[in-house]
C-alpha cells in the first residue's frame, strides 16, 4: 500500500482542481501591491476575497503579501501552497468551496523582517491592511493610546532589529518609505474597534514620537500629508477551521489544503472613502464606500459583537458549544433581541440603516446550524473586547438615565467566567486576582482593570451586577 502523502494545493496542482472551484483570476499575474498584517482566517475569508472579486472585475495585479505576527502555522500552511487556499461558504443548503488566489507570499514578521520592511517601503505597495485583533494594538486600557511600557513596544523602541509590535512595524516601514522617496500609502485597520482608523493613526504617531529617531519630526509631518488611515467596518462570521473542514475541502478540491477557511454566507465591508493612493476597485466587489463609517461601526460593535459576547458567556455557563446551540435554547433568541434593543438606544439615527431588520438578520445568522461557530472562540480575550462592545454604550445609556439590565447581565456573566474558569485572555492573571479580596468588591475591581473607573463608581450598576452574580449569572429560563 502506498504511503505517499496526498498532493497539496499549489500552482502546480491547481489545474487539477475542478473548474468551478478554481479562482476567477490568474494568481501568477499578481504582484504584492497590498501588505496585510495578521493573515489569519478572518482576512482570508473576507478582505482577500473582496480583493479577488475586484481583481476579476477590473484587474490591476492586486496581490497580497500576508504577514503573521507570531504563529508560524499559517506560513507552514500557505507557503508550500504558493499562497493558495480555499474558502468554503457554509450555506444552509450545502457548502460551496473555491480556491482564493490573491495571496502572493506569506511572511513571518520576525523571520522575514527585512522583506517586510522592503515591502512597506516599496512604492508598488499602496495599501496596508490589518486584522491583528484588539489585543494586537497594544493599547493602554486607561488612555486608549499606545502602551509604551508593553514589552513588545518597549523592545521596539529600544531598537530591536525586526520590530515585533504592529506600531513598531508600521513606524519603521513608514520611515523607510520616506527615505525611499515618500510615496503615499493608506493604512487600513480592519479590526473591531470604534474609530479604528483614528486609533491606528494615534498609535503609529505615538510610537514615532517616543523614539529617539533624529528624523521623527520630519516623519510625523510627512505622515500628516501622505499617509491615510481610513476607518472601516468588516463583518463576516468566520469559525476556527477544524480537521473536518480540511477534509471537506480536500474532497471538494481533490487535493489537500492545509490553509482552508470557512465562513457564513453574509459578508459586509464598509470603507471610509479617504485613501491617499491607488487601491483595488473594491466597490466592484460590493464594498460600500462612505464619508463616515461611524454609524455602521457602532451598530456592528454594539449589536453583533456585543450580543455575540453576551451569548458566549451565557452559553458557556449553560453547557452550549456553538452559537447555534444558544439560539436553539428557549432563551437564546429572546436574549439576543432584548440585548440588541437595549444597546440600540445608544445608536444615532442613520439614514439607510434599518436597525430592526439588522437585528432580524443577526438572529438568522446566529441560528445557522452549518456555521458550528464555537462560543469558546468568541469568549477569548474578553478584557480587550468588552470596553468597545459593552462599556462604551453602557456609559452613554447610564448618562442618559436609561435602564441597562441586559448589560448588567452581560457583565455578571463575564465576571463569573473570570472567577470560575481559566481564561484565554492577555490579562488572565490580573482578572483572577480581582477575586482575591472581598467578593462583593470584585465587580468594581474588574471594571477598574478595564479602565472604567467611572462605571466602577456607579453604585447602582455595581449593585445590579452583584445581584446577577448572587443569582448565578445564569441564562434566562
């Protein structure tokens, strides 16, 4: 019996893939015109697909150089495959799998630091996109600015040869770009942060201001006129890939694919129309360009992401494993709708944004059994996600004198998780220590750890959270 390993997806094996599953572009015709920091599953199931569709519609040679910040697994998966991988859309009526061909090379930020620096300096590269998750920005919880004492940031400021922080990588790349002639460029954060463009601009500028570079003032002046930081909203539920997903992709493609990703049918990308240089014709792929993305950002963060986090913590307490499991309970849909109705009171009226229809769509998306989106994945990194998803609308609603029972339930569910279970969170040890003193004061200590001194001093709110904790912070029955 043969022991030869199965053939893998690559440029050489692509002609053997069924025609309906091949990319609608020629991957060999692309060159790296976009650098993407954080080439995880979400980027590969979202922006890379939009770029492929734009390339198929208009051309331009828009290839993506994808960069992983820490884990080498994506390099090991995609480099032998010439950057090719498949995306499977998990439709209720059955999956559809297609190869994506827009990734021209895959780099590791530390191992391939020189190549990353050269790309960021190249005038051929006119767009840099990011999906590094909230924690990847190394923000100070109290100020929202750059955490200058963070070990990664401090090491970069002290002159580490290959920058390890995102702010350090971008600052060094922009410095090299200015020295190479100063071609304009757009830096596009695609992470779930309100005002993500302004946040990225602030972090990059604060990093440069903290350096000892003799040309830092000149660099900051150049950035003001030549570097754009468009704000964005991205939306697609992308579960972590499983071995079963990879086996299914191999059956569809007739070759093995170690980089396979999956996602729901729904997808959205809203972009601020404020670029400094050439970009793909993403509008031909369905991207919506607007003057102000803030209303869309707030709706997505506070409704989709906020309710996602709530049902993740409640679902884990109830023994659920997936989002669809939660929606199948007697309380799941009711909780999503009640939370969204509460959070929606913090949103400004926006022409063209139908909130009742949006909430209906969330319920339908969450109930999609084909997704198998594990709530343990959603519950990760709560200390980084909660300030944007819950605390910002909570402040506004409390200031307006509105009741916030569902948000108190949400905080209690998360607090209970920090007390009773090991956390996958960059601040896990600090969160655990919040329970070392008298337990009635733990909610205040947890809020202060999140930089929410004002909410920690809100006696009525803290009392509501305590009451939920005392009742077990369990899902509704």
